[in-house]
């Protein structure tokens, strides 16, 4: 596996993940959370925290899904590892929030956990396919 393959995976996965997540946050997750949490949410977001999350999470996807897939030459490994990583990461956040926050509800938990697993798996799979196709 080359540095070029690694960089292509990171960039492609990041673009796919961020684009899809922006749409989902804008049209599904955001409205759902605003309806349930109302005044508990900030009017905007904290940019440093959002940037920190996405950089950390992209690094995690790259390490746990991308590197094994690129080493094996199989995007399917990225899909499986990404699905598991997404379920664990989003599940940790959602289940913890549900256990301690009064207005958190099971619909938020299920929607976000399924989204996190699917988004992480598909973004990692696509990033691996792109990387394997272009970084020979």
C-alpha cells in the first residue's frame, strides 16, 4: 500500500462522509433532534468541536477500515469494518445520551445508530474502491 493510496482513501472517504452527513443532518437528524431537544440545543454549532470530531473520526475510519482494506486489496473489508465502527461509535454516543438525558428518545437512538453504521460503512467502501482504482 502506498502513501498515495492512503491519501486518496482519506480524501475520498472524507468528501463522501461529509457531504452525506451534511444532507442527513440538515433534513432528517437535525429536525428530529431540534423537535425533541428544543432549547437544549445551541442555535449554531461550535466549529472547533465539529472540525475536531470529523478529523478524529476520519482518522478512525482510515485506521480501522481503510488500512485493512487497502492492504488486502478489498473494499468489502472497508465496508464491514466501517459498519462495525459506525455502529460502535454512534451507538456509544446515542446510548450514553439516552441513558442520562431526559428528552432523548428511542427514535433518535435508532435513527442515528443506523445512520452512523451505514454512513461509515458506505463512505469507507467507496473511499476504498476509489483508492484501489486510482492508486495502483
